[in-house]
C-alpha cells in the first residue's frame, strides 16, 4: 500500500474522552486529530510527549484535519492505524504468503456471507478472511491484548459458516515490524471460541506489517505460539 504523499510530524499530547480523538501539537499549535483504532491506544502504548506521524484525513467532511499514522520506534515505525492491516493484506493477496489459498483473483472487501460481514472474501475459494491487529513493544506480542465480546461472537458465527461448507482464515497482524512471535493466551475466551473453528479447518496466521520504501507492506510471516 502506497504511503500518503504528505506526512506531518507532531507531538502527542493525550487521547480525549471520545476514543477516536486525540490532541497533538503540530508546529506549536494544539490540534484535535483522528485516532483510527477501535481500541484506546493507551491500552498498548505510552504516547504522551512522543513524536507521531500524521496524514491528512481523506473524507471531505471529516471533523479533523489529520489522522494518526505511526510512531517512530528504533529504526522503523509502529503503525497506529489498525484499519490499514485490512488494506495491506487485501493488496498482498497475490503474494506467496497466501499461495495456500489457491486461486484468488476476486477478493472483495467487507463482504456479507450468509449475514456475516467479513473483512475480506475470496470469492474464488468461498473463503472469508477475518483480520485482527496487534500493537506491542515486545518481541513476543500477546493475543488477545484486550477482551472483546465482538470477536467471540464473530468466531461463533464463523464456526456456523464453516459447518455450512465455507472456508475461513483468521489473521493476526502485528503493527510493530520488530515482533517475532505471537503468544496466544490459551486461558482466554477468544482462544476457546477459536478451537472449534480450527477443528473445522479454519487457518490461523500471523504477519508483521511495516514501512518499506515508502510503502506499507507485509514484512514477515511470524509464528503463533
């Protein structure tokens, strides 16, 4: 995925009560910016006083002028926009990472399968793809990091679809390219909901995502422990 042409630097101040908003200092001015994450970032990172990268918001009637993109980390960046995982994986479907699927010429974004809205749908293989992002500073990232009723409900729906002859792939995307492993919490309700799906043939994969030559791409396939 090509990076936006204009990237702006700022200093993160705080997340606001609205979980999709934050305050950032840009050229000495306090600016309200969009947080493109379904979870509060403070659950994963301490951002106060840190330099952040922002991009102009795309919607013409957007409330904010800028949206968070990433934070510099070591010699690379950690992405803060969890929604980018879906776009990167969609654009990477033709790569060898997904050769196990077979034919995958028609990939549909946010498609409904028997009433279930999946992140991606590979029509050629009748396969739904669910993508979850992880933000962690550690070499080994824990999953899940926060409890989510929605994720458990999704897995229950995926199980029913698998029973009805559909295929499924569940992808964990690390937004920190330095993460080398995903550690699955076997005591979590999400893991317990995942087991019947895997017994029915659902594939479980993990990838690291990061910047590369002005693009956001899948960097590596990483093991799930």
